[in-house]
C-alpha cells in the first residue's frame, strides 16, 4: 500500500543540498491532509534540540494540516535565527494552503550548525502544493534521505468492523543512531480514526520496542522525531470502535508495531558503511530495562562491532561488554548463543570450535546473538549493525 485516503504528497529539489547531491532528486517534501489530523509524536531527548523540534513539539497539540520537511540542513544550533527560519517555513506553507501556521508540522535533517536557507524552501512551496497528489509517497520518502542508501517504507492493511484501513510509513536514518531516538525521522500515517489518548499510548509503546531499540553508533541527535498521524475520533464519532485492551485496539497496535519494526530494521541494516544486521536478545534478566541496558552495552561496543566485521569470534569482547552493564546479574551463570550454537556456557568460553566453524557463525549478513543471564524472567531485543572502515570515511568528511 502506498496510498492513504485524504493524504497528498510531493517532493522537489530546492537547492539546500549541494549540487553534487542533486542526483537524489529531492531535498524538500510536503504532505497535505485533506482533513485536519491528529498527531502522536516522540521527539529527541537530547537537551540540545533543533528549531523544528521545538516548533513541532508545540504544534503537535493542535490539529495538523500539513508536514514540511527538508534534508541537507538540520536547522540546529542556530539560536534565534533557527526558530525564525522554521517559523518562516511553516508560515509559507500555511499561507499557501490556507490554514494557521500552528497547524503545520515541520522537520529538518542534515548538517548541524549551518543556517537554513528558508528562502529556498519558500520559493518551492507553491510548486509543492500544486503537485501534491496521492501517488507522491515514494518521492516524499526520498526527500528525507541524507546518508541513507535506500528509501525506507513499510505498510500494513487492516480490516476493522468489515472495513479496510491502512497504515503506511517512511523513515530516514543511517548514522548517529541510538535509542532515545536517533538522527532519524519517521512519519507514519493511517486512515483509522483513533482517540488521541489511545494513539499516544499505542505509539509510545511501539516506539519503545522499535525505533528506541536500534543503535548504530551510540550517538543521538538534535532533530530526532517519530510521528504518527491519524484522523481524530471524538467521543461522538467512535467508528470503528477502538478501546484499550479490546480486539480492535490489539489489531491496530499489531499493525502499527509491524510498520515501526520494519522501518527500524531498515535503519539498522542501512547503518553507515554497515554490511551486517545484528539482533541482540538478552533473556532471563531481572528486569526488562536491565535486559535492554545489557543489550545496548554490547551493541554499542566498537570492539564487538569490528569483531563482527572481521568475522573473528573473539568472545572475550562480548563477555567484557556484558560485564560492564550496570545491572544486577549472576556473572558466573551467563550463556551466549550465536544462532542456535552455544558459545559460552556458565560464563565459560567454549574452546571446541575450529577457526572455520567460528568464522561460519559470523559470516551471515544477519546475525542473531542471544545472551541468557539466567537470573530472572525478563527479555529485550536490540537491533544494531557492524562497524566498517566506510563508516569512518563517511563521517570524516560529512560536511564536504
């Protein structure tokens, strides 16, 4: 599915990205809602927030008529000029479609610390509005890319009370990826009418186990935003009927979680320079939070990530990372599996594998690592990727 009723998309190149990047075709995208829409959003927890985050966080309390987003410039760390430029962009969109500026959701992604050329976006807005249509979703998805190597989209169909609905989503993110969001944007849309209270609960739960369980390099950014847009369902218009802990709620949440997880997985797969996707599951921890912290300690270890790249099964790196986790555990009872193969038992590293067998465990492009703490009943999964020389090349010259 690439279409949602009452939703139009477009994308253009306005010159924010360098001319060499014009091959990407687009650096500004627009989504227009034919009917006012509610949004449930999660923003970066970084204390230094980009201007569009400040504006959108405030505007998210209102009905939303449109989204304007640019790539190539984060509009962050620009002081009062950042706010002025973000407002200037929302005003330009609001005037063109005939709504208030407080009903516009604005996002930016790209280089931090360079002033946004708001006039470039302003000049292209009439064309964006004029060309917006129901088939422009993939162009919109392309417009938000920075170092991404492919567009990230996912969708799900839902049948509620005999009527068909859909959820579609797109995200961007490749480097500076770490839970509490990341240098990522995610936009998810549905035509299912939902009460805001329920949508907030549902979306935060889905974000926690998807976007907030992905790490590429342990860095968080100033612009991170994940937003879920849906028709508002006032008390008098509950159709379809969706109540917390009923069958319809579970159906919608399952579909929303699927879309979030697919987008999160694509972010991990597309980590800057990455060649392998790694799923780390910590089982039988005392608490779910403890399981997540332990998984993240391993996932963010450069020694672990480069071990995966070299396909050199140095299990001491995994055990040392587990031991750094600031959670209660029984350090002599830890089991580690790669795929179905146990490689550490009761915290003792196996010496039975040949070099060929060890390399075979790390040769797949998707690797499952399971860490069993054997001390509780809680578990958590985190997605990450390996670390390669290309990551250094990309980030050593990101502005050039």
